[in-house]
C-alpha cells in the first residue's frame, strides 16, 4: 500500500526554508547605494508586488529593475548581487527553480568575496541556494551549502538566536531527505529548543518545528512520539492561526500520517476526513494535496477492511495526479496500484487486471523499476493464478522474485512471501502434493516467528502485511491434505491484534524475573534499527546508476548487524515470540464435551477445521467472504434495529442460517454432538458476529414476533460458544486459573448530565449507548441508571467483604487508575463505550467516566485503549458492560481495540459487546452469569444458561429479539 501522506509531509517540511519565506529578521533596502530616481521608482514598484501572490508580475518588475541598473555605470557588484537575489526569488516563485539557483549562486559568489560587511546578504543568497538544491534532490550540494549557511550565521548571531535555529532546522531537513535520521532529529530538536526559548509561547514557528520533527520521527519508526508531537503542534497552530491556514492543514496531515504509519487507522480516519473537507474548500478539487489526502484516507479505510469505500478514493487521487502531470505520472500509477489492490479484494478481477497492467506500462515508460514494480508484478501474478492463467502468473512472479532479490537484503520478509506465492501458484495450477514443500513451511514459520510480542504494535502491523502469504500457505496445505501444516498456518493467519495482545499477556506470565520495561525499550529500539538499516540498503540499491560497492557492503553489514542484535535481545526461553499451539496440546486442553471451530478465508475459498478429542476434521468453507460480508451486513442491521426497539421488524433467518451452513458443513457437523461447548476462532466478517445468533436449520421465511423468535433453533440452544483470540489461549487455561480469592472491582453509572429520559419505560430509554450525535460533549452523555443496579447486584453476588464498586461521582478515570486492579478476579465497567470519532475529542476507542471539573493528563473522563493497555491486571474475567466494546464489523472505526487493550493489560477472558447494549439486558446477563459462575458453573455454560433464561422471560419487553440478548460475547479460554 502506497502511503503518499508521509511523502507529502516531508516535502512540506521544506516550506520554511524556501526563498524569502518568512525571514525571521528584517532586511535593509535593496541596492541602497543606487540614487537614480527612476531606478528607485522601479525598485519600489517591484517591492510592492507580492511574489507569492503574483509571480509573473514580480518577475517582470525585477527584470525591469535589473535591465535599468545594468545600463548605469559604476554600480557596485554588491548592489548587482542584491538585485540577483531578488530576481532569484521572483524566478523561484514563477516556477523557475534552476534559473533561480543560478541567480542565488551568482550573488553568493560576490558576497563571499566582499568581506564581513556583506554577511547578511551572503546568508540570504546561500540559504536560498541551499533550499533550491534540496528541492531539486541535489542533496550532497544542499548539505554542503547549508553547512556554509550555518557558519555564516554563527558569525552574525549568538547560538541562542532564531537564525541559528533556522539553520539547524534547514540542515536537519536535508539530512532527513538523505536518510541520516539520527543527525536530522538531533538538529531539529536543537532548533526546537532555541525557538521555544526565544520566541513567545504559542508562536507558529515553534509548532511547525514540532510538526516537522514529528515527520522525521515517523520515518525513524518512533510512531507514538511522532503522533504526540504532531498532535501538540496541530493544537497549538489551531489556537494561534485563523481557520483554514495551510500550516494547520500541514500539521493535521502530519498527525494523521503518524497514526496511519503506527497502524492506528481508525484514529486517523476522522482526522483525514476533516482534512479532506478543508483542503477541498481552500485548495480546490484538483490540487495534489487533495489527492494525497484522498489516498491516505483510502489507505486508512483499506487497512480496516473497507475496500469498497477505499477504492473510489484511490481512483479520485489517481485522476488528480494524472490531470496535473499526465497519464504517465508515476505517482498516479502508485495510487492506481492501491485501487487495483482494492478491486482484487472485492473480487473485481477485470478492473484489477486492467489497472495493474496499465501501472506496469507507466513504469516501463518512466523507466521505474524497484519495489513498486515488484508489487505490481506479484499482484498481477496472483490475479492470473486465481483466474487460471498459470503460465503468465509464473512468469510475472518469477520476474518479481528476481527484482526483489536485486533490491532487498537476503532473506528479507518480502522474499519469503514471494517464495510462498510461487508455491501457491503451482498449487492452484493443480500440482498437488502429499505434503507442503519444505521451503513454504520454513518461510511461513520464519514470517510468523518474527512477530515480536514485546512490540505488539509493530507485530500487529507486521502480521497485517504478511496476511496474504499466510492465507496462501494455508491454501497450499489444504490442497496437499497436510492437516498438521494447515493447523499451524491457520494460526499464523490469526496472528491479529487480539491474538497478539492475548499472547503478550501470556508472555508476561512466562517471563517472571525479566525486567519487562527494559526489554520492551530495548527490543523496540532494536526493531527500529533493523527497519532503518533495511531502508538504507534499499535506498542504495534503488538509486539511479550503479551503487558504490563499499557503501552497499556497509549497508548490508549494517542490516545483518541489526538483525543479529535484535535476535540477541531475547527474553528467557524465547518468550518474546508469538507461540503457536500444537494440535496435540490443543486436543489435550479440551474437555470431552468441548470442540474448536477455527476457520480462515483464502483467495481459493477458505478452510474450516473442527478439533476435538477425536482429532482434526478439515473442509472448505461453503461461503465466500463477499457472501458472508453481505449476509452479516443485513443481519447486523436487523440486530441493531432490534436493540433500538424495532422488535416487530422481521429477522433475516435466511442470512443467519446461510452463515451457519457456510461454516458448519456436513463434514464439520459429522460427530459434533449437541451440548458440546464450542471455542470459535473466527475470521473476516464473522469477527463482527456473536455466534449464538446463527440458526442451525432453515426457516423458510423471516422470523417475526416474540413466539417465533423464542422457538427458533438458535446455535446457543445447542452450544455454549466462546470466541478465542488465539488457539494458544486454550493451552494457557489451566496454568492461568490458579486458585485465588474471588474479588470484584467495578466502576459504573458515572455522573453524566444528559437530560433524563421520561419516566415511561421504553426500549429507547433502556439503551446503553453514547448516542449518535458525535458533537455532544462528554458531560452530556445520557445517565445509566441500570448500570448502578447492575453493579449493586454483582456486588451482592460477591458480598461486601469481597467487592469494591465505585458509582456516580466516584466512577472516575482517576479512581480506575489509582485502584489496586491487580487484586480483582472480576473487573467490571458499566458505562458508555465510545468508538473513534463518536465524540469530537475521541480519536481512539474509550470508556467514559464522570468528567472532571478540570481535565488533566491523568483524568479527562476518557479511559482510552492506550491507557487501558498500560494497566496492570490479573483478572480472570473482565466484564465490559458497555456498548461497542468489541465492534469489529466491516465498517467499525475501532476493530476490537478495547478488547485487545484489556487482554494486553493482563485480563484472561472478557465479556464484551458487539453493538448497543440495553441497560436492563446488560444488568441481567452480566449479573446472572457471574452468579452462576460463582456457584461453580464454567463461564461459557453460565453465560449460555443466563441468556436462555433471559430469552424465555416474557416479562422483558422485546427480550426475545436477538438484538437484545445477543450483543454480548465471551472472549478467552
């Protein structure tokens, strides 16, 4: 996926260094020694024209001055040099960078020989020349010239001066462009320190320096720091500058870029939408910055699984670049590759083929090779393999492999993925084997083994980029009939954020005595060093001409050294790695009445498995991912309508049963007894679905009315269902549930000031949700009277000596952060769950608490996913009795991030919600499950029995509708 946003941000960082762009000190009059009144009048007229506003007029006016002065006799060379500076600036703004450079260099030559009285104009001409050299990509010359500028400024100003700060900034920008990130960061940080010391608080230059530093930190893979710094800069610029100022858009773009690079796509999305509106309004539809924003919004959507929304944005971005630069624009071709990716994901193979072939033609015409071509060739080959053009697929994949070997260091992840792709094409061509080729197993194992649990964010992003390879390896294993290889490869597919968070919790339990904080810091830094060494090698190999052999050898050695150093930073026993359970261990962990249903979609259909004491049964899925998404979209609409009170609306039974039959094929059902507890490892659209709402038999017509709904053959009537974050969580069950004193800690019913509903009880008034108005302030959220009753009832289950609940004004973020949460065996949050963007200030999913009078870093009333991940928990069970705590459908803005955060913090299992939760249902289901579990029932069975009792209770308004009883789901072993 091409991320144009980062490139746009880094180019924008040069704006502070363009000629005459906001000099920080006043300059003397131009050519002051010239006294001829006519010439002075020409100079005054030229100075009155704003170069940025009317470049042609400014260029003509200064040319007239130059011509007039050239006709005079005895004009000092230094005055001519001053006019050359002005002509250079006018040329620059008129688009003539090369001609402007000639003028500036000519002026600099004069001033450098004129002595110390001319250091100020020498500073200007050299600085402008250095800026243009940077924009032209002549980075060696730009660096040398910037260093000259710095020495001139050191003769003019003290160290703590804004012009010295400017030099550090400009030199840092050049070094950033050269990939010398450490020195670039150091210089821009020095610039920031000076500007913070000498400029007034809130000065835009301070904020812009922070934003530009953040752009370099993003390139250095320091994503969290970059996001924080760019957010601070954007907020400061919004406070200091008028709405619509380009600096504000630059900063917001940078912030969104850092979030995208960090993998926080759901947080970047609302920022990019807002930025797109601003840029369209201020710059017009055809501006390349609008194209960059469109592309990067689409990147965010595509990464969230929303290819249908992303594709038209990619195409719109492509069209803007084509209109500006022609059909042969390489930048447009990159955005078209993104669109082709989306078309392929949507199954629109004709469009994808045409767009990849057109992209390759553009690259051929432009002479562009490198990794862009590798990507286009390999993706076109994959499409050809799926559509049966196996010879063409092999040819294109072979070329992609050759190019990858030319540009990448040995055993790079991309080469491993291409090796799997080649074997996958052979498998689709009918070259069936009785076992998976050894090099495929090795490649998949290495790709999975590099998922580093110490750096969960990095691991999640790495797992995302390797998904296609894992799914193709699963296809290979299935076609070979190799159930053991398929079992392991399916786990690699499921190395998502949820699984990795669960694994990281187990890691901490296995690595007692390890200084976790030090290990995390060391491995994060090691990972960054490896990525940067890799970037340096690729940059050398991709440069025009033959790379310097010594430099290339040094870059390769730096890469290998970084790999070795990262490998050496291991926790005892390799506990920093993702662990993948063996089939034998999973079977041993299952009870006699338990089974696992695990599945994954692939480009060749998908694979489903049932694992129990009898062994492993494997089959192809009987539903495509597109069919599943379509059915689940309709099903969720019905479920959410039922939760909101539309209980008379027909329930789409056909979709519910189709989703059941798509997984539970005859081969999977054969031997599956009623009453068996199911542990489900779900994939794709199914991750947004609570499995109890599946119907095990066709109904012939939509279900309508309480009687029909109660009598329907729901999956939960036959099976207790638990969602697994990973198969390995089953093998952690026995070791993780050591005997401990039951103790409840709960927070709920915060003091919100929203207007109370009428005293008449309606379904709408029972809804526990933040509501649809995203602009409402936190304090105006609706009160949750049922949450108080829920926590009081839960506390009664545990007793006063074994419970601690905080209600109303005491249910604060501070209370959560200062409580001894590690003591809790059961931890409950009964409040609003907010998705990204649901309130103006919510840029990641959060739980809402009583808002403080004065928000602080400790307590702003929102416990975000990032803050949750930093808690220390040992809870056997966390109940998130709030809305949207596991929103993971194709359109969710926060896929399972709250659940990930609690698992990462140490929770062993969770009760979460897929959509809006009714207040009364939340109280009944959570308290009832806890009561049965306290009485000795296993949680899956306790939850099932509680749900069935709730469904059967005719006194509950609308309680038979699955939209009311089904939003909750159990996660964990």
